[in-house]
């Protein structure tokens, strides 16, 4: 079993509130808009990190992280990208692959809106952890924490880090 901390849209911000949860996880997944790579460098010192770059990320981040990250965690196939859309409204850049080879867990960021929903058409769980940084229009800084145990995704928790300001 692996305990996962899922975050996105740090926009160069990392603080003790985020690191508290990083230290409790087995792995950290970052769904893009990292900003300054000091964010991912700090996380990597503490825990294994999987990440994708987002639309605000510079050439250095794009060299270090992919646009799409497809991998297996335990028995769950995962696809993480920054701008992925939502069930019924997937980004045109992912639609064909989603039809041909859907994952069990689809993760994106970008919207700064925390949303977890099941996609019946593709038989997958969609997660967007919202934004844990301080830049953007979101009011509450959020992340997600969950476990992957074999082929099961379980123990999902919403983490609220407080107001953005």
C-alpha cells in the first residue's frame, strides 16, 4: 500500500503547511504549474516525486518533467497531465488517447478547483486537487491525500491549508 499526496498549482510556493503532509506520504504527485523548481527540489529531498509540467512552467521544468506522465502505482494505471479537462469535457489533446487507452485514475490540475468524480463512460476516477499555492483566483488552498492498495484507490481525504491570502 502507498500513501499518496496529490497537489497542483503551487506557482512557486512551498511552505511548512505543505511539507507537513509531504512528510506523511509515501509518494508525492504534482499535477503541474510548479513555478520555481525549488518547489519540486524541496519535495524530492523528502519523498519520491512524480510530476508533470504546466502551462506556466519554464523550459527548465519542461526538461525535467513530462507533459503527460503515465505510470503504474501498485495495480492502478495512472495518467497525470496538467490541462486534462473533466469527464464529458476532456481536453481535445487527451480525448483520443482516453478512448483508446483509458487509465484507472486520471489526474489533472490547472483549474484551481478541487474536484473528484467518477467517469462512468471511461470507467475511471478523475481527480483534480485544486491549488495549494497562493497565486490564482481560488479562495482555499487544497490538496488530496489517498492510498493505493493493490488495484484499489481508497481513504481519500481533502486537505485544506487555509485561505490563499
